[in-house]
C-alpha cells in the first residue's frame, strides 16, 4: 500500500497534465477549433473581397446614372435591358443568350 501512496501524487499530476492537454487541443477554445476558425476567416475574407469588387462595379454603374454625369446612351441601354422596351423605329437584333453578355447590358442582379 505504501508504494501506491508513493505514486499517487505522480499519477494525479500526470492525469492533470493529460486532462489539460486534451482540452487544450479539443476544447471550445482549443487548437483544433483555432484551425477551423482560421479556415472560416480565410473563406470570409475571400467573400468580402468578392463583395467589395461587386460593390465597386455597382458604384461605377450608379455613377453613370447620376445627375452630374448622366450618360443618355447608357440610360437607354439600361431601359432596353430591364424593361424590354424599344422604340418602334429601332431595329432590335436578338442573339443567343448562352454567350457571355456585357455586364453593362445585363439586368441588375446580385453578385454571386
């Protein structure tokens, strides 16, 4: 029994070290979750950069329609694209919709 009592503090110390090491790696704020959070952070930063470029494109399009810099040709193109209306004297040419369209002529849709 004396040998068991002699190694009991050492066993308790080893158990405490293993307990804290296990929770240090797998706990809520452990190393495993730190790696998961880093991956989520990089994915969200990529999404932010895409949204910022999308916003810049929208701001450019809005600037073209502002009172100070109104481009009538662009306004007419937008009216044709969004409303699908044309003057009776206009010649309207249709084309295959599978081809890549100019982003200025496509209707306003959220960036994907």
